[in-house]
C-alpha cells in the first residue's frame, strides 16, 4: 500500500498547477500541449520540465510528437475496439479511481502549528547542521613538494589567499586545480579523516603548516571560512515538518481505512 501511495502522490504532484494551455508543436494539425508533456514527465519523478535545459526540452517535445503519431496509428488500426484494449482500460480506470481518492484524502489531512512545534521540539537533533568549513587544497605526490609549497606560502604575507590559488592551479594534481583548489563547503564526514582532522583545526584564513598525508598523496589545506554547528530555526523547517506529518497521518489513515474495510468484507484467500 505504501508503494501505491507514494507513486500516487508523485503522479499527482506532477499534474498540479498544469493548465495544459501552452502549445509546443503540431502534428497533422493536432496540438502537442502541456498535457502531452506531463504524460512523459511522469516517467521522471522529481524532474520539472520547466527546469530542463533547452536541449532536453526539445528531446521531450520530440518524444511527445512521436507518441502522438503512434497513438494516432494505433487508433487507425482499430486497437480501441480490441478485447485487450478494453481490459486494459478497465484496469486503468481502477488505478485512476484509487489515485483520485487518495489525492482527495490527502487534501483532507490537516496539521496544526502546535503539532509542528511539538515535533520540532522533540526532534531538534534532526535539524542540526554540523560544523562546516570552506576549503581549498593543493595535492602533490611527495612530502618534499608539499613542504616547498608551504615554505613559499609563508613568504606570501597578506597575499597568501591569492598565492594559494596560484600554486593550486600550477602544482596540484587534483581535479580542483583549475578552480584554485576550491572544494567548497565540507563537513567532517565528507572527506577522509586525516584531511578532516587537519582542516577543522584551522581557523578562517589559515593553512596547514605541515603536509597532510592521505591515501591520495600529500595535501596543503587552506580554510576560506568556517560555520559552527547550528540548529535550524523552526521557521526554516516548519514547511518540511508539515509535509512529513501530513504524509505520516495520511499513510496511517489509509492503513486504518484498509483494515476497517477488510474487517467488514468477506475475504477468502485461495491457495
């Protein structure tokens, strides 16, 4: 039942807000609208057509054109009159009826502000953002090379940040070299322990004074900025909590409804 529920929620979330007004193409005078696009996008849960790059949008539209042509050919050959089609149609009607009912039931679920606040207060650990650091690094093969880079950085004075980027681009073996060694914001668990231990001991604007050895080689690490461990405020997560509570309530309602209907029905399992 949970799988049915989740697939239904996804399917209808993709359809919500679609007016089907825009026309993307015409096939023998028949329009390709947002309805045709939505039919294809349902195969890609979580992906929005509007957010696709233009090349991908063009591919989807062309797929919709081919789909429209194949549908027309199927109708021309009289597939709608076949027994197989009629049986499949009945099955689709049943699935659609269940999905529409679930959407209606989902709309009835309400979550109060007090419920949201209670969940937040009882689960604050779930909303903790760990300490993070914005780092750059230079990766070289030998300890001697790393020591030479550190020695040169010590001569840079106030220009150490720009010098670090310059050295990273010229000497680092890592793929981040072209970006001046930039790794962005990282948490301790996102990198190997040796790297994390060294990076998180540094303050903003500092770099490692000795080479850091890992399985990849020898690193020189620079910290651009740091963020302490923080707990997200209720206002920042209330929407997420509301949706989670709604889904939990909905699943429980469907489970109870299924049990109630089963208790009143005459069910015979044939083995």
